[in-house]
């Protein structure tokens, strides 16, 4: 009788024999996958370096009566850029082409606040058209990139900084609080979320700066599928498990065949009938048994999937001259701003531990310096080298919009007078 160790030994021996004969085949597969990743990264980086960018400042009217809804419409217009650049595999693997992305930036320098948009030159006219469509009285002007005014080697003897990327505390499907929740439905009174950051930067003095960067790229509907699966989970319904392994389907089919054969020998009940009987016993939806707060979460997730979304990456930096650097003040201004979008039952922004410029225990000064220069470099380049997380147009309009008439702040650059057409009787 052949023992199990002997069977195992013979199997390993046969495997080694097969590999020794066809090693070139297996090695090619491994090397091809590695080469593919390295090549795609290289060709994408080359494509990004060749993109020409414009930085524009949007100056808003002094008495703007628009609400964040207008900004939501602006983002919906920008969503039209989705999947218009890449058409073929040739575009991906030989040209390295990527869908366009944009950077919406809130910048306070010496206490004065500005709103910038960085866009590829080829998309500039479309962006301007969307701005004028929603804010006809706004002014748009080209500006020099403010990031060039600070050195790349911070921290140094003159400057210090603190910064981080902001990520979501939960899955993308859980929505943030949006501008609709900051409006009194009875009186119509609106609390502008922008007033929080604007009032905060009023505390900055000359030599202090706060940069907030919201990078967005139109995305597909994969996040909506995840949201629908989350809804099923929250209401107690079972969801089908999906596997990324292409062989799992074959294994499952072979298992079913074996189960049917064994069932024919040892059971008088058809295995298919057992499967249907088990299916009938699946628990019903628990929606009626959820608490009001849980129902609100399910409804909010469902509502959020009705709007288009963008892959999003948010990062910010507080920097100043070293002699007036106050990390506590800078952090409190920005974290207070982002905290207002959070909800205990839904989602919220939290600092990304992998990017924030803190370090503990060993070589702390050296590691913090590396992180500070890294986030400064990525901010200056507006790097968007990862998927980020999905925010829909309503969430984005809440996080970044132009201040409304409710915000009374002298630090915001505004259009002092409205433009009008010349009178018809004007002599020519």
C-alpha cells in the first residue's frame, strides 16, 4: 500500500521535472508581468511630463448669490471628460495616455485667500465655459504658480511645514455630509461651509501660508457596485462572493459535478432540490427592523449613487517662516474645516498616516524631513498617481465651492464691480 508521504514525494518529483523542462514558459510569464508594470509606469510618467498646464485664478463677484448647487453643476459638466482620451490599447501601452485630471485649490497667503484651478491647456476652454455658465460675473485670469515662491528643500533654516493627505475613514460608499444638510429647509438660511476656512485663515499673519489641493478625475461606476453590495449587507441580505481568480469558476463547476455524482449514490434527494430548498430559507430583508439612524445611512448611500463621481485626492500644507511657525494653529484651522463634513454614522475625513509629516520613536527628525519634502514635492507637481477615493458631485461641491453671499470676509479676492454692456447710444 502506498503511503501519503510517498504520494507527496512523487508529486513533488513530478512537479520539479515539469518545471525543469518548461522553466522558460513559467519564467516568461513572471517576467512579462513585471515588465508590463514597469513599462506602464514609465510610459505614463513620460506622458504626464509632456502635458502642458495652465493655472487660473477665479475671482468671484462681491455679492455672489449662487449656492453650492451651481458648483455641483460645474462638476457635472467636467464629468464629460470621462473616457474621452483613451480609446485603444495602443493609447494605454504605447502612448501612456491618461484621462485628464484637475486641481481645485484653496490658498491663503499672508491671510489673503485665493481660488485656483489647474487644468491641462487642452481642457482650458471647457473649464472656462463651465465657470462662466454657472458664475457669469466671475473673472478668470492667468497667474504664476504660487508654489514656485517657496524652496523645494523645506524644512530648512528659513522655512518649516506640516502637511498630509486626507483620506476617508470608511469605504467610499459611505457618503459625507453635504451642503443640503447645512441649509434650514424652513427659513432657507444657509450656513456656508467655506466660512469656516475663511474665518480661520484670518488668523494667519504675514509669512504664513495654507495650501489645500483637491485633485479630481472622472471615474467609472465600480464604486456604485460596491455601494449596492454594502446596502445589501446593511439590510441583512446575502451577497454573492466574487473572486478575482479566473480558475474559481472551473473549480466550482467541478465541485458541483462531484456533488451531484456523490448525491446520486448516497442520497435519495436531488442535490439541486437541496440547493433550492436552502435558497428558499434565506432570511428576508432586515430593512423594517433597522433603527432610524441605520435607515438614514442606507438611504444616504442609495441617494449618493445617483450622481456621477470623481476619483479624488486631497492634500494640504501649512508652511511659514521658521520663527513664526505654529503647527497647532495651522492644523486646527484645516482640521476644523474638514471635520464639518464628517458624520459618526456615515463617513469623514481623516489624515493619511502614510503621508502626514509626523514620525515617532527612531530617527524622528530625519524621517519627518523626508516626509515633508515628499509631500511638498507631490503638492507642487499635483501628483495623482493613485486611484484615490470616490466623491460624487454633491460631495465635491460641498468641499470646494466659491464663497456665497453669506460669507463676509475681506480676505477673499472679489470682483468689485459688475461688467455690463455699453449703452446703445454710445457714439463710435
